[in-house]
């Protein structure tokens, strides 16, 4: 798994079933998630497809998209595509990924969907 971290950038906190954690900056327009070694986020779990999902930066949103038609668990609900909000939890096999947006991202999303965070 590629480890990168830059303060102020939307990121994923990746927690493994063994309790280890990594931080992945979402600086690329597309971040793939799966079991295959050519993914940007590699999850070593047989419950995860080789190319399970992608997080795409479709300004101003980050969208999680299912690549296998199995669905992706976001906050306990299976979806095929969904905009991410800071604090969203994605589950892949035994892995738990938490999306964290920066303040500029959260404000842009709130403006785009006419929503005020915290209300």
C-alpha cells in the first residue's frame, strides 16, 4: 500500500483487520481500491475484489464507485456510487476506511448541495 500524507488534503485513514493503520492522501483524480497489487490502495483480504472500487475526484466532489457490481459499504449501506462526506466509513472485507475531507473541500461540497455542515 502506498503511504502518503500531506496536511490539508482529503485523505483516507485505512485500518486493517490486524489493527495497523495507514493514511492515504487523495491527491490523484482516481484512487483505486482492491486486492490486486496495481491498485493505489491494496487490501489483502479475500473478501475484497481484485479491483473493487475507485474514489474519483469529480470537482468539487469525491465519488466512491463500485467496480465489480457487488456494491461498496458506505456507513453500513451498500451503494454503487456516492459522493463522500468527511467522516464516511467504507468497509472492504475486514478493512475500514474513513474519508476525511479538508475544510475547503467541505465548504465546496456544502455550497454545491446547499447544505450547511453541523445543522
